[in-house]
C-alpha cells in the first residue's frame, strides 16, 4: 500500500489556519475584509484580552441567505471568483475562500446574518471546524461573527501568542490601516470595553488620518495627487519635520488593499533625499490605483504582498509625484512653543486658515482621475522660487510679493546674530531663526552638485599631507585608491602604514583635507559592499560642504548675513542641510504673543 494519503478536511483546515491565522489580528483582518467586500458602511470590532478570549466583528453589509451562510465555511467556497481567468482581474479584498473555514477550525465560532430584504436571519455555531447548530434567528441586516477561545484545540500555537496588550496592539494596527484605507466607512474598535478608535463616515482621508495619528500629525501632512497612463496616485505625505525612527507610519494601498512593498517605500523615501537625517523615515498614507491585470495579489495567503509588473515604471512615477508635492510647499518647521499659558486656561487659537478635523464635511479626495487637478512638478530652477529681502522696500510690498510667490522661500529681513551661531530675521508672518552652518552647508552642497567637474578636479599641494593609518584603513584605502583618484585625491605610499596626500579636490579647504580624507575612509569601511559610485561622490560632496561651511561661533557682519540669506533662497531645497537638519525654524506672530502672555 502506498504511503501518500488524502488528508481529512478538518486536518487540512488546521494546516490552512496556520497560514492564514497567525494571531488575533489575522482574524480581524480577514473578517473586516469580508465586511468591506459586503458593501458595509459601518464596521464595529470588539476584542477581549487582545482577541485571545473573544473577537466580534459586526457589519451592516449585504448579509447572507441561509444557504450561503452554511457554504461560506466550506474550504475554497467563495463568491469572489468563478474560474482561473478571474484571478487576473481581482477587485475584492478576499477571494480564496480559506479564511472562514480556517478560523472556524481553531476557535469556537458563532454567526448571525441577515440578507437585505430577508424577514429573518440565519445563525450558526461551529466548534473546531464542526458545525454544532444551524438555526433561524432575528438579526439586523448584515453579519455578526463572534470568535471565542482562539486556538483552544491547538495549544502549541496558543503558547506562542504574546501578552493581551501586545496582541491588542497588533489588532489596533490592522484596524487603523482599514480606517485610513476606507474613510467612507465608519470604523469602531473596542478593547475590553474601551474605545480605541472611532472614525467618521465622511469620506475624508485626512480626518481618518487624524483619528488614527492625531490632529497635529494630520495638519502636518501634504496632499499628494498625480496620474499617468498606467496609474493614479493620491493620499497624504508628511513634511520632513514629521519623520519617524522607523517605517511603521508608512501605509500603502494598491487597489484598496493594504500592502507591504519595500520598492514603493524606497521610491517615496528617494523624494525626501537630503531632507531627512540618517535613520529617519517619512510618514505617508498613499493610495495607488492600477489595472488589476498588472498586479498579482495571489502571492501569499495573508494577501499583504503583491507582485507588480516591471513595465509599470511605478517607482519613478511615485518619486516624481512626491518630489513635486514637496517642492510645491513651504517646509519650514514651526519652533516649539509652550502648549499651556496658565493652568486651566486654554490659549485662543490664531485667526488663520488651518485644517481641523471636521466630521461632517465632504471628502477632499477626487473620485476619479478626470476630477484631479493637474500636478505641476517643479523643476530644479522653479523649486526655489524666492523673494530676496532686498527686493522689497517695505513689508507691505513684501507681503504682496510673498502672496505672488508662495510657497517659496519667505521674505526675510535680517536682524543679527545670536551667539555667533544663529541668524535672527523678521518675516511678514513672524520671526525666523537660521542655523548659519546648516544654511551654508546647503548652499555649498548644491553648488558642488551642480558643477562637480569644477570642484572635484585635482589641485596639487605645495606641501603634501602625511597620513598614519591603521592596518584596516590601509586595506580600505588600497581597495578604493582608484575611486579616490576619480574624486580628486592623489595618494602616494610613503612606506609601512604611512601615505602622502599629493593632491586634493579644488573645493576642499587645505587645512581640512586630512579630516575629509579620513572621513571618506571611514565611510568606505562602513559601506564597502553596498556603496555605489554615485552615492560615494555625493557623500564626498556632503563632507566637503560640511567642512567648508561657516561654523558655529563664526562671527558674521550684516553684508555676509544678507549674502547668506539670498544664496539660501536661491537653492532648490533651502529648508534642510544635506544631512536633513533644518536650516531655519519659524515663530509665528501668534507663537510670540503666546510666549509673552499677550494672548490667553
């Protein structure tokens, strides 16, 4: 007799459950996807002990008739596809027919559902994959599913669950993603009776972002809209000042499905290049609409991974669109000011047009590509549209000019230096503090990047610079000697671990040559197997700009300050240095009045 046998259905369902049901959050994801596919406008989720004790999901969608309610728990039973060809045109979130039988196989499940127009509903009780009861019952239109004692019959898997608080956090993250993905649906999440999330039914993505991340974060996000022949892109991207230490606040949807795709994340991050410090990541909620035939969503049972056709050129399109949105907005971070004036007294809000979460207004997002305004991507020369302060004789004239040129660099009138490190300047909308070193770094970096052949060309030194290197540094130097020569450094072995720098790039300050060279060797050492020639050249130009720029404690006269501000205004990205640190911060007139208790 052969050794290969067909598994019994309840065993196969438990194996499938291992792929689909990793933890309570997996169940919430699958059930909410079904609720969305059912056309719901209201979805309520409740969990007890992180979902390990109980999970309930209610929706007001289309519901099911008695036959469908029973068949839904059969493996590979689905209403979403009929044949293999349908896999090329999937428009729903669920389609495999594995979720419900997999969930039922490892829990005690009860269901109540009523289809639209039906007089009564259907109830089911399933335990460990076995149907114990099926009955007629009263029920509102829609579906209510309750999952109790998850993994009661698979103790090995239950052992690997985290604490209730950790599991609740995973559930919350899943529901947050749905809330931002479907702002036209009202979501409510309760944990042990406490409301964790409640969103409005107004279709506003920004309001949904506010419900998830808070109103302050939502206010600091910029609208993103773009379309080409193959894709439509919309959503919100955070200002550079809104960055985070991880990618946890990066959310991408393709055809309504939340996906994890590193290529898309990196395409967005590329647009922030030079605006963020190392180890910081932008915040964004981005939605992409593609022809379903261009996307393979049948890659993994959890359906969070997708495969895209290379012919779409999607990364380039995304980077260009995000760059356009960033350079079309003024990105000066506000200075931190006291939140409270007196205990118990709320400050008066400034009289200006600011976004506030309003849960009764129409959605700002367009409903179709034809309704979207054209996105005018700024060119390198247009990105720094500015109004130099010397061009306006009065603040009134400056205000008029700013109105015409906004969102370019602000009109500034320099006042002087603070501690020989910061420049104080007056604008039409408050006070600005400029970091003189960061500002000069940005100026020099863009000058070097625009004309590298002029600044990287080698210049012979009258007196060579002597280097005493460690054994590891010698190895790194030998591996990269030709690259360094291409960057303008000519190095000669002087015996043992000693070397002479005979020539340096034209832009390098002579007394800073040794420090810059050693910094490059250190960079080689840390990135020796991943660095590209382009990235290396850029890194050297950043180091050169940093070492050549005005330093803190350098005294500047007013003509030098004026020249610095005008040159900064002419850069493509005047808001950050090449390392991503801000070049200037803004105190509004209201901020100043609040600090001096002139407003309450």
